[in-house]
């Protein structure tokens, strides 16, 4: 195991998922980014699952067109540079 958190599929047994996430089964919910299971409710709950929080999950449904966080950052910086140069040439 390389230490990168993995998405917990929603079809996973809730008791097993709760053990992995160190919470009770009634504190489980869905990650809004990847729809995997996460410790969503109760004490020390997080909105995003550990995999999404670590940037380990990408989702085409979210609009990601590349597979790694580094590639997403590069794509974002490219779009910002293009938008900046376009707006500079449009404004006098």
C-alpha cells in the first residue's frame, strides 16, 4: 500500500466501511465529489472522503478531463493564462 487513500465504493458493506473510516455505520454518508462512502456525520466528520481530500480521485462527472491533480493544476494555469491574455487584448 502506498499511503494514498482510496475511494470506498457505495456498494461496500457499511459496517466494513465504518471500520475503515473509524466511525459508526450511522455516521456514513456520500462524498459529494465522487459519491463514495465517507465519515459524513457526527464528531470529526468531513464533507469530502479521504481520497477526494487528498486529490486522489478524479471524476468525469465533475468535469475533470485529465487524470491527475498535477495535470489538473497545469490545465487550470493554462486556462488562466489564456483568459488573461484574451482579456488584455480585448480591453483597451
